[in-house]
C-alpha cells in the first residue's frame, strides 16, 4: 500500500512539473523577451461608458511601461513598474 501511495504521489509531482513547464513555455511564447502593445479598453456599466487607449512596453516580467494616449484629458499619463515596484 505504501508503494502505491509513493508512486501516486511521484506521478502527481511529475505531472505538476510538466504542467508548470508547459505554462512557462506558453507565457514565454506570448511575451518573448520584449513586448509592445497598443490597445483600446472600454468599460461599460448600465449608466456609464468610458474608453481609454494605451501603449505598453515590457521586457520580461519585471520591466513595464504604460502610456495613456486617450482620452485627451489623460494623455501622457505614464506608469512604470520595475521589479514589482510602481
């Protein structure tokens, strides 16, 4: 019985490592070393609708820079994140 439990536990750990590896590879494939994105975001509620346009640059997971392009009253607002610090 102990051998069966040890084998079951070992197979679960191996499977978890495989899943982690797959997720890591997919994330790397989506991001690569650097990433540039230009996007439009719209938030809509029952009584309000708001849109923003943004540009974003990132290098790996630790360096990110975002610039607001629209609406005009918020144009030029930027966000910089380095190692999880804003």
